[in-house]
């Protein structure tokens, strides 16, 4: 953990990081921040089988606000599509016509659009993701003499 604390002090201006216990969070900071900027969370724990080593596990992805927004969009579209389609199918089963059945394919189109927007955001954040990954590589992979 000492090596990571040293690297956190020497972070470039465009990365901000903090440590809480064995959990490290890295964000893009300054003028480089945009809506799609990623966040890297990882933790370092002692290896239970080999006490001379540590296990690093983490997640890199969108910031919590972006993640929450997309989950809200998917959930809202899915719930509306489910109930409107259910209503339309029940009308059809009762022998009445219902154009509401077309809400389901439209909802799928909206979900596909949200997915593609997310993929576009991934592409915009690619360089920043690589920057954060490189920090972790520099912090974790070092020789025994270093």
C-alpha cells in the first residue's frame, strides 16, 4: 500500500485519487473531465494462500451518476414497455384491437439507442481509461528491488 500512497502524491494534474483503508478510487480531474470520464475503483488485500503477495481487484467504468442514469433509463423504458404491452395483449386476447402492441418494438428501439449512446461514450473515454489503467500498472507491477 505504501507504493500506491507514494504514487498518489505524484499523480499528474489530470488524475485525482484517494485511499480509504484498502480501497483506492481514481477519477479524472481538471479540464479533462467530461460526462463520459471514467472512474477506477480497486482494493488491495493480502493473499490468503501466500502472505508475501497481495490480491488486487477492481472495476473501471462510468462514474456513479452516469451508471445510475443509464440504469434508470433502461428500467423506465422496460417497465413502461412491459405494462403497456401487457395491456395491449390483454385487449387482443379479449378480441379487441389494440395498436398499443407496437409500443414494445419502439421500446426496444429506445433501449438500443441508449445502448449505442453508451458505446459512443465508451469510445470517448477510451484514452482516459488507458491513463487510469497505466497508473494501476505502475503502482502494482514492480520488481522486488523497486
